[in-house]
């Protein structure tokens, strides 16, 4: 039996102990978790302007997550009840069918210099393309340390769009997300581009549409594992496939379908100190790549199996930005087993697919409210002013009520206290 079985019923300290034994955590990580260390004041004040303090969210873990034959524990930061439970449930079912697999087509970040007032755009375009080697070399000279790390500017292409001549630069940023690296390089080539195009540079900036950092995650779930009866399992699989088709054609559903995917993705992206705005922006652009906003994942039936698949741009880092500054982020990387950026990117796409599976399964069977409100009830009890011991009682009572809202929680608390 897994050491993680019944993990959700353990105390916080017991969970840390199990995680420590199973994932061989560093002593520093155990200390951070035991003492619940967060971002120190003095560091927070250097990270953002006008700072008044720090802001906390629950830091949780999905204990067993199988990707490419290896088991991981995934740290998740989320304020939304039921996300971690649903993900753990999805990971368990998919794990029984062999877990997730992933592949990465490329890992380059793209930046752009937008030129305008170019007198002869076609001539300028030819001049720039002719000077590709010089431009790549200038970009690398602007950020020599990334070249020493084995990365650097790789390719350049140009496009004329209305009054703009746009130069796109692709860079291997190794373990970084690369925004600052790219921006430095782009500013390094801007003057030369103005000179040879005889135009003006409007801006030189990274693009968050990381279309050369695509990551695919897949899973094959044995349909019979979806329910205790074969007929219900088949029906569930068919309904999940139908739900996937609905998300391809209806924007209202696609948006919610993708929000559910980001319940998982953002949890892991935030826990690892990465830029979730960058990940979100890139993925939503990718969801609309053919001009129609669609669900990011697809689910199809292949004989006895339900196949899930999702491809996303994943501009993720294991170094740089604020990653080294937050003790919880350091703990998150240790819990993950200190992955390289490629593995982390794969885990993030796979967790999105996992979360999507759990949501769709609930939606087409019991509906999501049953599970969601169970956990929401506890938050409502606390919001109503219940102490920790009162919260469990109020949450239980709330679940029997017709209206699970704050008002009902307050009334139940007043009754419990004899007011
Ligand atoms: P950094 O500016 O922190 O650069 C990463 C640094 O990490 C590199 O310069 C490098 O330093 C160091 N490093 C150490 N080991 C490695 C390694 N193995 N591979 C690569 N680099 C290594 O971060 P990024 O350039 O990645 O930019 C990300 C930050 O920029 C995020 O905080 C993001 O929020 C922010 N940002 C985002 C924008 C956007 O998304 N549009 C725009 C502007 C900023 P060394 O010099 O020693 O090589």
C-alpha cells in the first residue's frame, strides 16, 4: 500500500513527515514547511514597490503524480477549495492506467522588434535577412552569459504586417523564462535594425506567445477504471469525449473548460515562483490560434481507452525572476525533486490535463457542486467566524442545508453557540 494512502486525513505535521520520507527532502525544506516560513519582509520590500506586507495563500501538495514513468509530488498554491482534491483524484485514476507522457518540440523564447516608417519594407526585409548572422551575433554580444551557458540567439525571421516590419528573434534561454534576457538582446539589435531598414523601432520586447516552447501531455485511461459498472464507465467516457467536442465549438464552454485546466496549471506555476500571467497569456493566444477560441485539451475514445491530449506554450523557468527569493518556492522545487525546466514544463501541462479530466468527469456524472460545496462549506464556516473546532461541525450542518451560503453559516454558528 502507498505511504500516501489516506494522506488527506493526516495532520499537517504528519503530511510533512511522510513527504520527507518519500521524497527525501533537504533539512532546509523540512524546516521551511514545519515552521511555515514565508517571504521575509525585507525581501518582499525589494521585490515590489510601495509594499505594505506579504500576502499568503494555501500551499498544498498532490502527493502521487505519474509522468513519463516517474512519480512526483506536486506543490500547488490555490485559494480555491476542491482543486487539490480533484487533481489528486484525477492523478490516482490516471496513474492506475500508466500516468501521463509528455514531449517537448522545442524550447525557444521569441521576442520582436516592431519597425515603422520604413520607406521600402520589402527592400528592408531583404537587407535584414541578408544580415541575419550579424544580427544574431549582436544579440549574443548583448547577453554573453547566456551564450556561456550553452544558450543564445538561434534564428531570426521577418514579416510585413500593415505599416510594420516586424523582426522576430528566437533565443535558447536554457533554464530561464527569458523575458529580461530577450529584452536585453532586442534592445541590443534595435539600433542596427533601424540603420539597415532605414526605419524607426516602435518597441523591442519579448512576446508571451511562446509558440516555439510547445509542450504536449497525453494520457490513456482504461475506460473500465472510470466506474464500478462497465456500462456506467463507458457512458462516462463517451460523455467526457462529448464535453471535449463541446469545448471545441462553443466559446462559453471553451472558456470554462480552459479555466478548469488553469486551476491545476496556475497552482503549480505559482508554487514554483513562475510568471503565471505569461503562461496564461500564451496559452489563451494558443487556444485561439486558428481564429476561434477553443478548449485546449481533447478527449477521444480509442477502443477500451479514453485518450486525453493537450499542447500548450510553456515558458517556464527553474532560475531567475523571483524564484530564488521565496522560501516556499525553494521548498516547492525540492518537493518536485529539483526538475529541469523541460520536466517542470511537462509536469505543468500534465497537471492541467489531469485537472481537466477530474472536472469533466465530475461534470458529466455527479455535477461539480456536490464535491465543490463540501469543501466550500468549510470556508464559509470560517468566514462566518467559526473557530477551527466549530468549523467542522458547521460545515457538516451546512451540507444538509438547502442554501449553503454565508448567511446560513452565521445562523448555524449562532445556534451552535446558543445565541
Ligand atoms: P532574469 O532576469 O532573472 O534572468 C535569468 C538569469 O538567471 C540569467 O540572466 C542568468 O544569469 C541566470 N541563470 C543562472 N543559471 C541559469 C541557467 N541554467 N539558464 C539560464 N539562466 C541562468 O529572468 P528572465 O530573463 O528569465 O526573466 C524573467 C522575469 O522577467 C520574470 O520575473 C518575469 O515576470 C519578468 N518579465 C516578464 C515580462 C513578460 O512576460 N512580458 C516582461 C518583463 C519582465 P547570468 O547572467 O549569470 O547568466
